[in-house]
C-alpha cells in the first residue's frame, strides 16, 4: 500500500511529538510513536511510525495529517482498524558486505539495523566476523526523498561531535520548529531545545547542526 501524501496545514499548532509516547485512536489506544518521517528539504513532518505496545504487530506508516496534540496527548483522527490498513514500514533482507537492499522507485531506506553477522572461530585468532557470508539486515521503508528519525537518532555538531539524541520534535501546523535534544550522561541528562534554523541537515537517523 502506497502512503498518501499528507495535506499541509492539518496538524495542530505547537504540537510536541515525543518519541515513545502513547498514541490514541478514536476507539482507544493503538500503540506508541516509534519514529517520525520528515521531508528534509521543507522541514515538515509527513508521517508518524506507529508501533503496537510490546511490538505485538508491525509498525505502520500513518499520515501526519491525522494527528492531533490536544491536552498533551498524541491522538489520531481514525480508528485502530484504519491504522491497521496503512503500510507497514519494516522489511528484512540477507545481504553481503557492501550490498544494499533492492532499489525501489517509490521508497527509500530509513532506519537500518543489522540483526546478525556470521562469525567463525579459528584456533589461531579466535572469533572473527566473516565478510563473505550474507548477514541479516532489517530496515524501514519511507517515501522517496524523505528521512526517518527515532529516539536513538544522533544529533551532531557541524564538526562531527556527538551531542546527544533526539527526544522529540515540535511542530507548528506540519512544519518543524524545534528539535528536542536529550543531552548528557545518566544522572546529568537534560533536554535542550534547538530551533530548526540551527539545523544544517536532516538525514535518516542523524540531525546535523550548523554550530
């Protein structure tokens, strides 16, 4: 199922899309906000990746036009059955080193995860990975030309230093106004709100700042 193109101007103003937050439908809870899909050129949210609680089912690509943020909640103007009708995002493939998943004219690769690399043991050098055998990779499909951001997505400075990870996005209508960065280590974690004007580039799993 191909994702519909969201209609600009339908998200509520000043809505905070906090990754991992529960999502409600008109007939009850449907899961949580796993990721967001954005247009990296226009800096707007196009889709929400909605994942059932406990991973009990596939994550779905839901058009952002259906989202509301009233009362501090994220809710969708549709039913849970409607969500089940949207495209799933997760795919898997066995690949060799340097190989990419099959190119698709309608989809790009979003978040990627390597599930398992083949390993071999020798008496001389112990355990080492095999780069000749295929390995399992899972990845998300996102609409062509768009990018996917999750809570573990890195925020890096212009000179390549890791500053933290994305915790949330703030949108006005459907345009991104701020990225919320989780910065620090363990007991010193704090949120830093970054205006979108300070962002140089948005790619799948990475936000690069101008500073």
